[in-house]
C-alpha cells in the first residue's frame, strides 16, 4: 500500500494523541483500504470489524477536494460533504485527522491541487476543528495551509518571529517561576505551562488589527490549570494583585462558555514593572476545562460521563445538521463559507431567552437569523418580542437583548430544537461544582 498506508498510520497516531476512541483510530488505520485498486468489500469489512467501523470507513469513499470549476459542482460537492458529516461526530474527527496528514505530505511548492486543498481546509475543516474543540489540531491545520497558500508571507513572518521567540521563551521561563512561587505561597495547587502563538494565528491578528507583530498582546501566554472552578477565580485575583492588568483584555468564558464548550478565564497583564512592551496572556481553567479546550469532542469519552458525552454529541450533531439547512438558504458556496466562519469565529452577542438562559449569536445577527437557528422559519406576520417589544424579522439584535418566542410561534417548528437550545444554553448557576 506504500504511502497510503503510511498516511493511515500517521493519521491514527495523530488521533491517538487527541485521545480519540478506538473506533476512530481503527477507522483511520483502515482508511487506505478504500483508496487502493482492490478494496475490501463492505460486507467483509462489517463482518471483521463491526458495523460502526464499517460505516465510518465506507463514508470515506468520497474524500476528494470539492470541485471549483463551476458553482453547481461546488454546491453539489458541498452537499455530499455535509451529508457525510451529519450522521456521526466520529466521521468529522476522522476526516479532520486525515486532512491534516494529507496537508503535511504535500510538497513545499504550491501546486494548483495543493492550493485547492489548503483553501478548502481553511474554509471548512478549520471551522469544524474549532467547533469540535480540537484546538491543537486546528493550529496545525492553519499553519500548514498558510505555508501552502502564502509561502512568501509565511517565510517572512517566521523569519520575524524567530528572534522574538527566543526572547519570549526567556521571559516565559522567568514568569512561570514567579507565578509558581505566588501560587505556592497562597496554597494553590496548579500546573503552569507556557505557550507561543502559531504563525497563522499571529498573521490573522496582524491583518485584523492592522498592527505590527510587536503590538499583538497575546503573542505569548501562560496556562494555569487548577482543580476547581473556585480556584480559577482565586488565581485571577492573585494575578491582578501582583501584575498590572491591561484594560479591555479580560474575558470570562467560564460564566459564558463558547459555543464549542470552551471554558476558561483570559486576562492580559504587563508582568514586569517598567517594561510594558511584553504583555502576556493568562488562561486559567480547571482540569476538566483543560481537557475540553485541548481535545474537545474527540476525547469526551475519556473525561465525561456517558450521559454528558451523549448530550454534547447530540448538540454538536444538531449543529452539523443545521449546516445542511443553512446551505439550502444561501445563494452560493461563498455565502455558505462566509456564514460558517462567522458562526464559528466572529465576536458573539449574548442573547437572553426565557428564564434568563444565554445564547451566543454572531455579531450582526437579526431576529430572523435567531429564529432559523431555532429551526423556525421566519415569517413577516410572526409575533416575537425583543425586550418586551414586537420587532420585525430584520431587527438587528444587540448584545444583552432578551428574546421571547410565544408558544404559537414555537409550534411552527418541525423539530424540538428550540427546547434543546434553551435547555442546553450555558448558565452560571448550572455550572458543575468541582470539589
């Protein structure tokens, strides 16, 4: 089997490092069987490895890059991909792993095929990896795509970063030693580690903010992992007591987690007195939050109860299935990709529903878009209240708005998505108390 077997082994090894279950790893090892001249027949695959693995491997029969020659071909291939992804979350995890290996095996020179693969990865696979909470894999995907799509910019930024990295790592070593001493003095048990931002992540921030490399606040960072939620806030207070916090950089993703389940406290500080050019971002989280942040859905079977993993899996599957409906509503492939990236990456509004539950929506969302997310088709005559006042479907939602959907409007929904949305919306009061 040659290179294809090597790729399958590399993908399985990668997914093993992400703590995926045995079904995904076995499927990765078997992935090459449907890409050779004489593949194993489906009945034989099911007989030897069981129906679940068989279905996952069969789902890989179409793993090519979406065609780009016509809009009709783009949309048809997008439909095929979304259909393949919407039945089993393990299919998403498996395809993400295989795609990363494929990117890593492409030559340095940017051939048309390599450019198509990299562009599709940034458009589709990176948002999927982010939504699944696979942060480490997402960064590797981004950097591999950046290298292929913008080789000159990649090399130039890597060249600029190299001398700064040595300085950053020296700063991190000193700072981590200081932080460990502060935590020990205050009887806080914690794991402290440092990290530097990926090349593509830096590039994206430079473009978004029209800033220099030196002006990026969170180029370097320190993660502090503690046993409980309560200790997260204790550590935050200690950091703000000992270092100078930078206004506007604090985010509480524990009180209001991201859509992919990510929870953490973020704050940026100037750690060294009289030296303000070296800001450092702190991420403070519990041990369970850290597992979620690093591995996401891929490792839920390891650190969540069966019921919790099942509920989260169903929530993510509903989101994947909603992409198919979203695809039906857009006029072009480009519009779909724009909406997908907006859903996953854009700054989000916090919208309140009945009972004070919180739901995140992309910035700029309208009331009609909120209803579509609830699987309710917006119609002009519908009665929906925003902050107690009836508003039209094109009404632009604002951060902190309260939306009430009357029972007769909810009844228009063909699926119980709204009830799921409200029941699963994160609330500070409902966060698990970790002993």
